[in-house]
């Protein structure tokens, strides 16, 4: 049985266990917790509510609402007790986020599960989701929700870790050096995966080699006798391998298409909405179908199968389960648009963007079918945090556009102007400085049979553009019924 991270109706932590883990003082009559919440909007009855103070809001202001929604108890800071309703069931700590981290460590310590940690410049969340599905075919699997991969997301995911789970999968991200080490030391995986190293968040680093070193921090928490799973096709493989060995990890498993990879892709049939592949997984031949398109997706599935084998999971069940993979929101979800004369297809890749993922998305667009007289259209927003070479990274996409045979490109954002200038006139669809100004241009251009892909960094606001287009053309469909 697979688990996305919620404990359901069974007891996740008793009130006494929670108090002991955090060294908390008890107030009122706290009840045992069936889950952990930091947000009253998604709180389920029985959850323990942690009143974390964030940048924009303080959870202590929502304690009353949490209790009304059925929270079993609230974890609150000692210096904010005055904000609590009288008699509220509470566990009182000096620091709520610190208490959550303490609980996460306790959850990890009690677990006998096989644990995988995933990092990388691109593909972390998709690989985490694939691991959840693949390992879930063999036994109860707990995985980080969404992209909970930072200083609060990892402790929260660990705190939600059921003691009965057979496997655990944790995504770990970073924007700066030194962020991964404390998180992976909490997770203590038996298997650490680095999907790839690319110039992502490079504005925060002096070089891509420094990014590789920051990703290598994931080896700091690997359990004795554990393994590192590394991408042999990536030019930073040797640097990562050396970093893993320097930390005492002797079991290095390579994956990719390069000859000599321990998990090697032998064949791949890349289709518009899925892929079928044949691989050698450490001496075992495996044929698998993955329910998402793209060679980059297939390559990350090699790491998933490697982890499954290393943890002793049933490799055949894991491979079969990958057919159930579906793109997460904003990562290639196809949406049908009702336009004049028929339908168009929108590929929602708006979650985020960097040079590697942009090229991968353009490649997927090149393989996606169009209707009669339809065109392939790319709608691209700025890729952020690329440092002083940002404009060059954008202009370099012109070659990928040409290789993918994209008919029209719409660009928005100051950095994307560099790509706009690098494109030949016949491929220029339109340019705007803001996504809101680009939307009417794109909307007026779409015709029946077209397939368009929308992608950009979160800050470029391509997600709202997707929402606007979807609502506009679905509304048109509703009006025709």
C-alpha cells in the first residue's frame, strides 16, 4: 500500500510521545495525533497543529481555528502563550520549528524503513513521486508531499513518517551552500540519489562546480553501508563520486546511457504522452513503461529502479508500477482547449524553469502530435537566478527551438528578450515584458490543431497565464454546450 504522507485515522504519535520528543510542557488535555499540520486550510480532525511563525504569518494567530477544525493539540511557543484560548490543549516549547525538527528526528529514529533521499538540479520531485509509486508496489511507502524539501518541509515530512512504513522517500532541495547537510542528517538515508547537476540557482554560486559540491552534501547523512546513485551522463559525475567516497561511501551506483553504467538505458521509445524503455539494472534486464513523456524522465526512472533494487524491493513490481506515473501539476499536464473550429492542446510546464528543463520541455513538445494544419507553439517566460550569464542562457535556447522544430515562440520577461532577438523572424510569435500582456497575444493566435507549451520560472508568472487561458477556452466550450 502506498502513502502520500498522511497517517489517516490510526495514531501517528501519542500525546506523550510528542511531548517527550520535543521536551515540551503540557497544558490542558492534549489528545493523541493522527497527523501533523502547519496549515489550518488543510488540517484534518485529529492532527497536531504546529503554530510556526513564518515570513508572512504567525501560526499562533490560527490556533483557535485549528482547534475548531478538530486539532488534537497545538504546539506553541512559550513566549506566545497569551495568544492561546483559555484551556487550549497545548504542548509548549521554546521554538515551534525546532520542536518540529526534534519530532522529525524521533520519527526517523523509530523507523525500520528503507529510506531514499533525492536531490539534484532538475527532476527531484518527479523522481520522488516515481519512487513513491515504485516502492509503494512492494510495501507501505511514505513520501514528502508536494515539494516539501526545505528547512521546514523535510522536518514536516519526517514528523508525518508512520512507524509502520516499509519505505520512506524524502526530497531535499537547496538554494545556497550548506542547506542540504542539516536536512540529510535528519533523514539518514540508506540510498542518496543525485539526479543531475545543472546551472540552477547559479546566481547564488560562483560556478557550476560549486553547485555540484552543494548537491554532494547529501552524502553527509548516508547511513553506514549505504549507497550513492549518480548520473554517469552528467559531466560532474566524477566530482560527485569523489565527494561520496570522501565521506566513506564505497557503494557508488551509476545510471545513464553511457557505456559502463551500472543501470544502463539500452532502448527507449519516446512517445507523446508516455515512454517505453529497456534497461539493464545491475545485471537484471528490465522493460518498463513510464506514464510521462521525455528522455529526461526515462533517465530518472533508471535511478528509481536502482534505488528499488538497493533497498531489496521487488524490481518487477517497481517497474510495472511506473506506468501509473502522471505529470504533477505544472510539469507537463496536457489540457484540452476548445477553440474556434475544434480543439488545441496546452502542455502546462509552468511550475518552474532552468536551461536543462527548458530544453527537455521543448523536446517533449517536438514529440507531441498536432492536428491538421496545427502548429507547435512555445510560450516561454524568464528563467530566473541564472546570474550574470542569464541572457546568454536564454539566447542559447534558440538552437533547442530549431532542433525541436517549434513553429512559433512567444516570449515574456526582460531576459527572454535575448531569446526573442536570437530567433529567426519566421519563428517569432510575440513578445511582452509581462505575462499578463502576453496572454491576449497567445489567446488570439491559438487555432484548432495547435499544441502549445507554457514554461517559465515561478517568478515569471506563467502559471497564472495557464490558468487564464484554460478558463477562457473552457468557458468558450461551456458556452457552446
